C-alpha cells in the first residue's frame, strides 16, 4: 500500500510540472486607471488610459518561481479643474513571479517588483513633469492553458513626478495606477 501511495504522489508531482518551456514571449495589453497624490488640497479625478507591449516570462519548473519583464507603452494622467493632463510613458516593469499551475490548464500567480518609466509625451500641463518615474508593482492573476494570463496590478509611484515651491513650502506629486491586463504567450 505504501508503494502505491508513493507512486501516486510521484505521478501527481510530475503531472503538475509545467510542460511549457522555461522562457515564454508574448504580448500584453490592459486598461490603466491612474491618479495622483499631492500635498495640495485639491480634488483630482482618475484618468483612464491603456498599456500595450511585448512581455517575457521565465519560470523554474517544479518550483514555480521566476520573473517577468515587459516593455510597455502606458498612458497615465489625472483630471483637475475641468482639465485633463495626459502623460505617455515607455515603461519597464520587472517582477518576481510565483506561479501555481495544475496540468498547465489552470493556474494562479502573484508578482512584485520595481518599474521604471520614461515620459515620451504629454499634454501642455505635463511639460514640467519629470521625464522619469520609478515605483513598485504588486499584482495577481490567473493563467489559462499556459498561454493566456488575466491579471490585476497596482503601481505605487515612489519618485516625485512634479515638484514646485509656493510661499516657501515645497509641494510634490506622485502617480499611482491600477491596471487590468490580458497577456497572450506564443
């Protein structure tokens, strides 16, 4: 009886092992909902934009630990005083990723890591904003058939996007973004 339990355990171990290659490439697209936080007592509304670009993922089989990285065109911004400020970024998120999969049919994942953004354009009010931004990603999602990932991500801006001084006091603005995304791996 112990021999059969051992054989079943070994079989389950290998059945849950991903059959896909360690390295995968794909495309990712999503909807961003961004906002800013500031020292100023002003009402800022969310801005809805999108992101799109190539993504790569490396996973160690049996362990489920790996990383993903992407090169994304990402729209962010905010609304204040009936004016919309739009910012377009080239964004590079690099995340530590943990995946749990069953037979490469269904799985779940969690991610955490830094992101780096470079401003490539923006509306008139965005001219004085810094050209770069850094922050942290936190995400989770589901994987279907080892090829399709649906996820939610939160980006917490750590660097100041914009700074100014008024009446001897320093003020700053930081961006944060929620994203719902879909990635397809080839």
